[in-house]
C-alpha cells in the first residue's frame, strides 16, 4: 500500500491509499480518479514529505484527510466527525446487529456508528431501521 496526497484543479487536497504506485498510475491513466470534495476529475499528486504516523494512546491512527481543514466543506465534515464521535458509541463491524437489536427493542436505544456492508445496510433499511451513511470512515484502531 502507498499513500499519496492528491490535489484537484480547485485546490482541494486529500490523502488516499493505493495498492501500489503502478495501481495509482493505471487509475490516473484510465481517468478513474476524482476529488472527494468537489468531484473534479482533474487530479494530480501533490508534493509530499515522508511522514511517520505515531499511534495515539488509545491505539487509534491519526486521521490524515481532515487534520487541517481549509475549506468550509472540510470544516463542516470535521465538525460532523467530532460531533458523531463525541455523542455516539463506536460499534465497529457489529453495527448491523446493534442497530437491529435496538430497533427490535432488545437493547436500549442509543446513538451508534460503525461499519456495515452494503447488503447489511440495505437489509436494515428494508426492515425500517433508521440509519444514514456518514461522509467519512471511522478511525482505525490498532489491535
């Protein structure tokens, strides 16, 4: 895996992971890259300095994409992330089971967030379980 900082023609910068430098080149040649913030297809690698990520005391890795939000959209996403993380319980890949149990009254209701596969999310929606996708990935935990 390799991480690149990408820059679009509108000046947005985001970090993204690729399987290899060759994989990035193939995606770029095929026109399969776009800005995560504005959707522009005019993407290039930005100048980068090597970085060593140190894990926090809780074992989580730092969030590279919105560390220093520069636009109003990035600031809003950063604020949303902080609100979700401070007011909700992270349940990881148990999201579907936890949401279903709360909806069925088997567990007390509370605000949760985590990961679910697309088929799991569709099944929850069909069952009437209220949910919404978040515009960011939960921070990774080491362990």
